[in-house]
């Protein structure tokens, strides 16, 4: 058998993988979310370096195929070796099923997966051992099945990369890793968002057709099984290519260094991006980012908080009059971009109630979310500290007993609750909020008759608000003030909600419908709340958790972090605050309005105080940004620092304070003072969490 035929299963699959990857890049290149034009050099980088990267990634990914092919043999079924091998399989199966194996120490589904795998291997080996006349047929169908799995995985990965790009405008990142953990919600989301049956029917049909042709061109390998010497040659060549690939893959990743983020993302291999996201889920700031001596970092921070001492943000906040213990309802709205609202230029009239309520409130016109995930928004309004590298504090093991808004309210004698229409297990919310002193009301607390509509994310917002009214009416009877944090769910793909509520059908599954239904539900909530005895003694804080999309031309596109936010007091006067501020400032500002006296560790500040210096924090899980003085400073792993001049790209008919379209131009001359200030904020926040100095 010639050398090419010995490698035919691998190279036939490789050719198919390259075709799928090339077509995927073409589709993503021209995708509407890819808001960029590319030079010839950039296009060559995307497709040429991308293809080379795909080759090396495929070599590594085909390691299991190589192992399978190498162990195809007839001699292992001879006596007595065949019976010895079957006996080994049996012993391993009993060990895995005993409940006392090393795999049981890891818990979860791992022991069951190992047991099933060994059981299947044992059963197949027994068939091939005891049915020698059918061995060739069985081997052929096993070979075809392995090829089918590889083709299916290649196609499935291509589809997944497309849908992920369609949602986020990037290849796989930290979010994709998280999605593997919450399979129920994610699979449910897919089932409700896309035509799954036609999609998967087409997927399996195409997989079957492609597998047929690949098996036809590759079956000579099993018809003429290579000898031991030939397998040694195959192994030597493969392992050599494998070793080169381990060096080449990260080396090629370093060439993804364009100033245009879309170029880097399109050039990148999605599988390798997923691997990087998986291994980098925890990022130690002090290992990966530019630092200052700790004393210097806190000295710079002291310019923001004049009364702090040592390596801490602890300070005393004193109100200028008597404390006001009004009830507080904080509503964090799922995926609510500023540009959904009329004042920011939206002409679709999808937020009529919030548009009107904003005019009666303390309106924050220049407010930025800290991140692009719900857990970042929850972290921002609960812990009031800048986003730190890696996963949100909400999802970390060390997420309990933190200094939080709930802790401040509890000190003042408030009842403190977190209300969520879904399963609080999702995104580790239950562990985080219960570990920080919140009582939790989630979907499991609903009686069947309290649910009129639900999807994979939970009950519709109307049902959540009805439940909230019941909870607050019960709290009113306890004669104690309450703080209730409500998290909405309806404005999330698949954007399904009850029909006949708004002029966009609930089964249309449109983003605009999700936004408008969210607005409609809030209107219903306020209509119900206004009739309750506690209403006029309650302050309502409404803020988005993050924007609807995070894709842009730069690492941190500012328009994808601009969110609506306001504080409504039924007895208050309308007011606009136009200075730059962060999501972490919302609750400290509320405490200022209530004249609370308390010991604070918050990095967030009362923006109405005269010593507040406008700035905003925006971040992904690894790029940490500070916006100040029309300069965006970004800290990235490997001690990288970038700075951009930020200038408004004005749109006619929109007031200056509501302009959200910015040009971000790389700076030629570094603003060293802002670099140090950015490092100071993120380093001190990371230090306080790491050294457990942010405990309550």
C-alpha cells in the first residue's frame, strides 16, 4: 500500500475540514455583523494564515483518529491474546462500575462516562473476537461510524462558530466555555431560537453523504491493514507533525495582532480559541498584566478616595442630613442597550414606557456597563468594584461574604432579596447571592398557577413582576424596609413572550419584540405597584445589566457598553446627570440620595458628590478598560497597554448627552498618567479580592 493510501482516512478528513473552514471564513467575512472593510493584506492574513493554522489544529485534533487507526489489527484477536485483552476490559469495567474508582473522586458524570466507554469497547471487542466471519463487516461499519463522527463534529463546529459569531461577532471565547456548563439553558435556548429539526435533519443528511464519499476513498486502509513496520512509519510521521503543530499553533496565534479586531477573529481558528478560553478562565492579574508597586497603586487610588489608608479602600461615608430608610427596588434589565431608547436616537418606539419614566427620574445619560455578560452587571451593582480579569466574582469559588450593597442595606435593618424568573442555579447566582446574605426568590418559588408563560430562561417578566408585588406586599406587613433586586429574563434570545400583549407577536422571536415586551411588562409592574401602600415610600433603580451586542471594530467598542439607567422616586423631581459614570456608581449614588452613613469599601462613588472625578470601567474577561478625559486605556494579558483617542461621531437630531457613536483612534503618544491610573484601579481591585480584603 502506498504512503498516500496509508494516510487516506486522515488526509481525506483534513481536506473536508479545510473546505468547511474556508467556506465559514467566507460567510463570516461578509456577515452583516462584520462591520469592517479589509485591505488586500488583511484579507490574505485572514485566509492564508488562517488556513495554515487550520492545518496544524487539525493535526492535533486528529490524535484520536490516529490512535484508532493504529490499533486496528487482526493479530490481537488470536489466542490467547484476544482472551487476555477481553479479560482486561472486563476488569476495567468492573473497576469503573465499583463506585470506588479514581474517577469517582472527580464526581459528576465522569464515572458514568468512563464506565460506558469501557463497556462499549469491551462489547465491540467481544463481537470481533467471537464472530471472526463477520469481523470485516463489523470493522467496516465501525470505521464508517468513526468517520461519521469526525464529519459530524467538523460540520457541527462550523455551525456553532457561525451561530456564535451571529450572536457575539467573535470566534469562541470565555462565553462558549460557560455555555458548556449550563447545557439545559443553552440547549433550550437553541431549541427555541432556531428551526432545530430542519437544521439537524440537514446536518445529518449532509454528514451521511460526506461520510459515504470519505469512507469510499479511505476504506483501503481497513481492507489492507498496514503491517507493524508500516504503522511505525505512520506513527513517526504523525508524531513529528504533532510536535511541530504544538509549536506552530501558538506561534501563528501571535500573528493575530491587527488593530482591526475582525481581522484577528477571522484569522483565528475557532477550536484553538475555545481551548485558550478554557485554560484562561482564571487570570491572575499579577501574572498577566502590567503592574505597579502596590504602595504606588494605592497612592494613586488615594487621589480618588482621599480618606483611604494603607492597602484598602475602606473609608467612612457620611450623609449631610437624616438617613432616609425608604424601600428600594433595583431592576436590572437583561441585554438593554442605550440605543433601544428614543432619547438615544431609536425611531422604532420600542421603549415608550421607559422613555416616559426616564423623564420623571434622575436620569444618568452617560452610563457604561462594566462588561457584556449578566454576571458582570450583577457584580457591578452588587459589589460596586471594577471588573477583574477572568470570570466574574459571581461565578468564582471565593464569592461569599463580600462587601455588597445587600450588606449595607442589612446594616440599616432592611429585608434583602434577589428575585429572578429563571433558575438561580444558572450563572452561579444562587451560590453568590445566598452567600452574600440575600434571600432568593426564583422560578422554583412559583406555584403552577403563578406561571402563565415561560421559556428556557424562565417565567415571563409579567409573571415575575406579579410575584414581586406579592413578595413586597408580604414584606410591608413585617414593618421593615425592603431592598429587592429583580433580574429580568424576557429580553433574551429566543425573545418569546405571551402573544397579544404588544404589536409584535411573541412567536416572531425578534429582538425588537423582546425589548418592547420588556418595556410593556415594566409598565404593568408600575401600574400595579402604584396601587400598593408602599409605593410612595419606595425608590426604583432601573439599569441594564449589559448591552444586547458586544461586537465591534475594536477590543472595547464604547457604543456596545452604553446603557440606560435612572433612579425614580415617586416624590422626587426630574433631573439629568450628564457626566461620565460607571455601572458600579449607581448604588453608591443611591446611598447618597438616602443620606446613608456607612463604612464603605466600594470602588463605586456617589457621582453627585463634588469630589467625584468622571470615569468609566469597561471590560471583557481579559481586556480591562478605563475611559477618562476622552481617552480609552486598555490593559491586556502579557503586560500589553493600548490607548485610544475617543471622539464623538455626531448624529443629527440627537442631543449631545445622548450621542453614543464614537471613533476610537489609536494614540501615537502615550498618556502615562492615565496608564498608571488604569493599572491602579484594576490592580488594587484584584489585590483586595485576592487578599480577601473585600469581605464584609
